[in-house]
């Protein structure tokens, strides 16, 4: 379960930011996860709920996990399309001269503090 490693990294970054900014506690955390990032949302949430109990600032934090749609760009016809629906082949011109624009990222979007 690589979700635990990702969660531990996120928690570490949030704890560091909370300490550096002298906050009392983190009450909310929004994390964006791309739909082709290989993160299983349920496992991420479970790992977060386990990890937050072992922190200084996140013990009461609510996690808002936002799934981002994966989008691929075709360099031949210059159109974008849904990665999960069509994979590497462009549905418009059938080229495979494509690349992923968004959908594989994992990023901290916002931290709500008191």
C-alpha cells in the first residue's frame, strides 16, 4: 500500500507548515489526486485517518480528497480528451502522438487552520 507513504509525506509537509506558521491546529486539509495517479482513494483516506492520530497539529483535521480528471493532449490535432476513456490514442484523429496534461498529480490544495 503505497498510499501510506504518500500520506506520511503529505502529513510531514503540513506539520512543518503548521509549525513554521505558529498555528494552533489544522482543522481541514484539501488534497487533489489525479485519477491516474495510482492512488486508491479509500486507502488514502484510511491511511490519513491512521496517520493524523500520530501528529501534533492534524489530530482533528478533516480530509477533503478531490479527484482530478485525467486529460491528454494530442500534438497532431491539438485537441484534449479524457485519458481514462481513450488512453494514449486520440479519439479525434487516432494519433498516438499524445501526452498527459493533468491527472497523475498529488498535491496539497489548501490547509485550514485555527
